[in-house]
């Protein structure tokens, strides 16, 4: 296997007493779309700033294309950043903005204009060349920022919550466009967000971060279906979490004692370990037993109709601290106040070390 | 009753503005006097005293000196003020708040004290009384002003703009010249024009620090020692007119709100 394009090796960073990154290691493949996903304070933006050269980590190394870039200033490294507030140069035309990086490289005016026009055409803004940034809408400024960063052909494009300032509709639309542009130019994109939908839609490689650590990383399908930790099971999509103690583990089957009784599921675990059993909303069934694992009775608290499905919140009658989060079909006749049996399939339960 | 209150308000406003502006109006009016004394009755209008001012070599050379000192000292003030504001806004410095306070402190010290202090210092250092000395004095009073104006306009939003420039390969001096200065241009021009205004009609420091070649306010003072005549009114009106123009420029540059 070839060396990764970006290699982050045990990077730690602290602001004063506060450790914001705790020995983070991450490899990024050429041409990939990587999403750093996490809540605010998870260290994802700091990690991006370290990649961009705006922050020098307290410990650890960053290699880009095999070269040690840990302390290299932003101007000298093959990365460009699309800032959350776009950071366009207000006194320059759109063409001047996009051509700025080439101007710094000493490219002559005519070539610069031609390349800037090309980059603007790529983001669908060919007509805006002579406009000033303040004449553009938020979405258009976002595209200019993207064109400005891409025109100098960086090895890695860093995007800091690029869709955060846009309204929901525009965000979904820009999201599709970002992915299309990334496929067309083939540059590796690293994109920071706290929006798990954005992450699932865009990522080839999804990195879930929490409290300065990487909780889980991999293709978004895998991270969703088989999250590695309890945090990523609740942050990347929702889950119902059952805490239990393993009573028996043999022949690839684990039996855990929970507040709802013993539950057996496929998996391996040391005996007597405390485990968390996560169940995705679409895997919970309400009503007469449809699954092979019964989870007792639950009193329905809230039913929210969401178009294609109903989101149901129910409280277990066996353990009032346990909340079931489920997706029921839109046609399901479930009402708040009903007490109904809950079940699921053993193979859909995700076994997590607690 | 209500009409009476309104009338009183108008009378009050007219009295206040009259109190503020009447001296200037009188000065300008009698600069247009046709006879030799700037006292009623008004005999003009006539431009003969303006002609007299412009044909007086001492006054015109003082006027040019004043312009020179104002332009150069303001350029120096605004350059240093911008650099210090940028430094304070972009870098974490030990004791930053105290240093910022110190740099703006001269704003609160009287010009007389600053002038005397510089006189003593220049005497000791062997710097002769000159336009250069007065110019340095004007930098001392105007640098804090430029700093305060420019620093107040430096927002965090510009940090990312400068970062973006660095990220795209700009060297630090290019970031300053091509990004930071143009982005801050309104505040920089405002600082420049306000410095010009203050330097242009500054008297005490120029009086203390110049000798043979001097600035217009000092020359006017010399003129006044030989008594009032419409020529002093005319030159005073010229000074006032230039100040008005500078203040208008200042207001236009600082108060003009650009769409974001």
C-alpha cells in the first residue's frame, strides 16, 4: 500500500491547561472525502487548523505527501482552507480573489485570469468574475471561496464548517455540489462539521471525534451500522442504549443481563464485562412480537409524524430510566399513552464495550 | 402652552448655536471688510485682505510649512498607528492592556506639557528648534489618535481574511500591504485626515519648538501682536476653511458604511 497523502501521528494539543487533542493519529488517502464529525469542543476544528498550519501542535507530527509539515507556515504547505466565514477579500473583485493565490506564485495576469475563470466555471459562477464579494449571496460567496482555494491545485483542501452559515435548503444543495466538485477535481477534501446528515451524505471516510479523541473512523455506512463506541452510536444517528453485564459468552454468542432481563446476541466479549447494547430506531418493533428478542412493555410518550415515518419515544415499564427511540411506519396506529410490547432482532443489536 | 415650549426650545437652540458659531461668523464676515479695521460697520464685501494675505511672503511660506508639517507628521502618525494597532490586534503580547493604555495616554496630556517636555528633551539631545521638531511633536499627539481610531475598527472578521491570504501563499509584508491596509482603508484615511486637522491648527507645540521657519498658527499669532486687522481675519478664515475640508473628509471616510 502506498503512503497516505496526509499522515497525522499522535498529535496532541493544549490551549493553556485545556487539552483539546489527545494523541490523535489519522491517515488520509489521496482523492478521498474525509469528514471530521463531532460536537463543539471535540477538537475537530483544532485538528483542521493544525493541518492548515494555523496552529502548531504541542506534540506529534503531521506529514503531507511524506514531508514533515508540523511547523510549516500555511503559505508553504500544499493545503488551502475554505473558512467558515469565507474570508473573501472585500476590496478585490471575485476574479481578483480567485486569482490571488496564483498572483502570489508570480503567475502572469493573463494566465491568472484564464485560470480564475476556469475555476469559477467549475463552481458555476463564470458570470461573477468582475463582481465584488458584497454583491454576491451567501451561497455564491461560498463558491468563490471554494474556487479561490482550488485554483492553486492544493494536495488537500480543508473546509471548516463550510455549509454552517447557509440555510437548510441551500446547505443540502451545496452539499451535493461539493461532492460533485470533489469527484471532478480529485483533490482530497477534509471537511469539518457537526451535522451528521452532512457527514453521511458526503464522506468516503468518516471520523467521529469527541473530547479530543477519535471515537470511530471508517466508511459512513460502517460507522452507522456498526459504531465502535457508545458515543458514536448516539452521535452518528440515534440509538436506544441498554446497559448490561455479560453473564455468559461462548460460541460467538453473548448473553447480557439487563434491566429488561437477559438478552442473547451474536458477538464476543469477556465475561462479567459491562456492556452497552445499542439498537437503531429502525430496528425496534412495537406491537405483537416481530423480533426474536423481546424487550418488555413500553408506554408511548410521544409520536411525531415525519412524512415517511413516525418517530416514537416510549418509556420502558420495567425501567423508567430507559427511553426507546424508534422509527415506526407512517401507517402504524400508535398513539401517545398506549402501552405496547417492544422487540427487535438479535443480529441488529450493536454490542459496545461500556 | 405646547407652542410656547416649542418656541423656547427654538430660542434655546439658536442661542446655543449662536454662542458656538458667532465668533467664527464674525471672523469670516470681517475678513471681507473693505476698510482697515475689522469692526462694525461692515463695509465689504471685498477680497482685498485675502489678496494681502496671499501676497505676504511670510504668511504664504508659513502656510506651506504648515501643510508640509501636517501632511508628513500625519503620514508618520498613521503609519505607526496602523502598525501598532495591527500588532496589538493580531499578536498576544505580555501586558497588552497596559501597553495599549500607555500608547493612548498622550491623548489625555495637555499639548503644553508635551511641548515643554519635548523642548527640554530636544535641548538636551541637541536637536535645534525647527519644523522637524514641531513635526515630531505632532506625531506624539496624533499617533495615539490614529492608533485608537484604527484599533477600534480592527475586528476579528479580518483575522480570517489575513489568514486566507497567508494560506494562499502571501508573505507577511504582502498580507499587510495587499490585504490589511486596503481592508482598513476607511479607518486609515479617517486617522490621516483627523491628524491633518489637529496638526494644521496646532499652536502651542509649534510655538515652543520652531524658531525662524514656523507654521501658520504661530505666524498668525505674530501678526496679532501688532493688533487686529482684517488680514488676520482673512488668514484665520483660510485656516478654518482648510480645517472644515479635512473634517468633512474624515467624516466621509469613517462614517461611510460599506455594505458587508
